[in-house]
């Protein structure tokens, strides 16, 4: 079985076993959020299409993340390729407000950078 963080057990950065810490551990792995995000936005993808959509991800990393995300129940595999599960869709929807905040933050940084160069 793939080594995935499990709620209730110590994970990278936390011994508490808190479910949120296990989720952060999993989503904090290289390309994990990118895979969930891409599948949520683009729909089912074959391995190759997903690799192309994620641009710089290596086949080995994509394979590892898909195994972990499938074992965690966030991604499934069917006739159309890989897709997010209902739980994976919940994760994506939970990330949308953070995406909005990140865009506001980026705009503020850009604005303050242009003000500083004047």
C-alpha cells in the first residue's frame, strides 16, 4: 500500500493525529494539489493528458501522486481516465476560497511593487 498520511496517526510536521494535519501533509506533497486542481477543472484525463496539463510533472511523480490520491479516496480511475471523486471535489471546493485570496494577495504585491518602483 502507498504510504499516505492517515488521520489519527502522526504525520509529517505533527504528532497530533489531527485530520487537518494529515490532509495538509498529503496535499503538501509535490504536485498533489495540482493534480486534484487539474482534474477538478478539466475533468477526466488519461495519464498522458494529465501529465501534459500539469506541464513540468515527471511521470514518476505523477504516478506516485495518483497512487496516493487514489488510496486517500480523492481520485478514482475509470473508463475516461483519472477523475476526482466526490471527496476530491470537496477538497477542490474547499481550496477555491484560498485561490480567491491568493489572487487578491498577488494583486496587492504587484501593486505595491509598482508603487515601490515609482
